[in-house]
């Protein structure tokens, strides 16, 4: 395939599952635009700029010269048209994701039948990961180093003020 693909998401924060999908999409398409959603209906933990920086740092040194990180607002199908993309990449972790993603794909097709949706599953070792879960367990003091890049873990620790809340660390070590 020699087309442009858009991989949209909030990436709040980026996980190894996201990175796996980006890496594999980059092998399939000439150009992959990782599109960080500036969503008005979700309240992310990180700003759009913070999420873009986390992605850029995560992808640095991976040799993914055909991957670009941008942000967007509005409908992803409209953004895809503006970028001359023919494909929207959507990650599917579990069967529970499929119903929502299928509805979204059919809606996008109705809005613009020229844009296809490609469902990609992350490596099975990341299939249970979600940004929401990572934020929850990180907030409670869990070690998330096997789920996110090291710099993302440090950003989460700073965001949740681990140093000021050392009881979280002590409780985690006792288990």
C-alpha cells in the first residue's frame, strides 16, 4: 500500500500499544500521520502539546521517518481529507472496543465514502492496555514502566506528585 494513513487518538498518555500500532502502520503506508485529538468532549489529563511531545519523544530514534505527529480538531474524516489521506487507522484491543469502533467506522464511511478505516490490533502483550487504565493505576502509585516509555512514566509521576505523596510508594512496596 502506498497511501497516507491517519492514526487519530487522544494518546493521553501514549502507551506501548499505541507505539506498536504506529510502528506497524508505518511499515504499511508511505506516510502515517499520528493525529492527536484536541477533543472538546473529553477532558484529557495532558494538554495537546504535552501529548504531542510525549509521542515525538517516544518515537524518536525508531527510524520512523514516514511518521508525523500533528494535532487536529473536528471530525477525523475532514482532517483526513485535508491531509490527502485515504485511510484512518483505528486500534482494537479487545472485542469490547469493536462495537464502538465499528459504529464510528460506518459513520465515517457515511460522511465520506472515500475514506477507509483500517482496524489494527496491537501485539497481544499490549492488548489489555488503555490510556485510561494507565492513568488510574499510575495515580494509585503503580509501576507503569512495562506499559509506557520511561519518559512518560516520569511525566505521570510528576503529574501525580509522587514525591509529595510518598505514602503511595510505601503502600505499593508492601504488596
